[in-house]
C-alpha cells in the first residue's frame, strides 16, 4: 500500500506543544495537508480535549513545563477503550536512544527528534495511520492459552477480560497472526516502524509477552526464532 492510499480527510489529529510558534506552524501545515487538527499548549488542556473528543493520532512534545510528553502518554494509555489506544508520535529535542526506548515502553508508536522537516512528520503520521488501518485476513480469534486475540477486531482478552493494546502492538500481533506457527523476519516486522533496525519491535514483543504469557521469561506463544525474528504459536 502506498502513502496516497491513506485517507487524510476526516482524520483528526491532536498536537500538544508548549512552543506557540511550532504548535501553530504544525497545525497550519497538517491542516493544509488535509487533516482535521486540534492543538493544545500543554498536558492539562490536552487531557480535557482527549476526554471530550476522539482523535486518530496524537503528537506530543516531550519537553514541556509541568506535565511532559512521557507523563501524558502514560496517562493516555491508562484510558479505556479506543481512547487508550490512540496512536502517539513523540517530538523532542533530545535524540538519545534511552529517551526513545522510554517513549516506546510507555506505548508511543513513533519518535521524531527536533529539528525536523514538516514533510518527515507528515510521512511518519501517514505510516502510523497506515499501520492502524491494516487488517489481518479473516479467520477468527486465536487461542493463546489463557488469552485470545481477534485480528479483525484488534482485541486481546485474557481470562475473559480485555487487555489494553497500543496500535503498534495490535499491528505487530496482526502481522504475526497472518502466518501462525511460521517465523516472520524481524526487519519485515520493523518495516515502517519507529526504528527499522528492529529495536522497536523488540520492545513491543517484550511488552506483549508481559500481557500474554504466563511466564514472560519463558514465552510459549510469542517465540523468538534466533537469527530470523519472531513467531506466534497459537493453540
């Protein structure tokens, strides 16, 4: 699927940045690109917007006074239903690998260091939205021991209770669910992700194992295939 296949019209984006100039420039640029855009100057007004409106994607600046982007992402992932799965792209002046990993562990879908070209931001937003609209072939829910994953709905339940997944985690499970019991190349899973080297995939796999496996240190259902990648082994 190419980037043009991702519809922009009607997609609602939230931009959260305390820098008035950057916030307004991004809002204007993305609106011209065809998105519906709402902006907030910090964490408190962003929370009010998220609680009252539905967004297809949120862009959070990390370095903000008061509540930073990490804290805001943590709060967002704690919300119920689709709100808690809203994709997040983080912007920051800090490009250290440790900060990127922290954002991914909190559930961010991508991470873009400042300064950046607006066109790159647009491409990353479209890549995230493209992943969220992907669907695995119909085939019913997969049994993963005490858990079940429905690729069509993008829903995971364990012991009958819904388990919150980020959109990046849903996309990863869907990719693996397309070919159960077959290894999928790590770089193939990473294609179009925040880190094409595969490190972001490794972080997401670790998070998913903690949600799915009875013993995440000895995974039964989400297996590592050394030298290749990962394999989903449903019952």
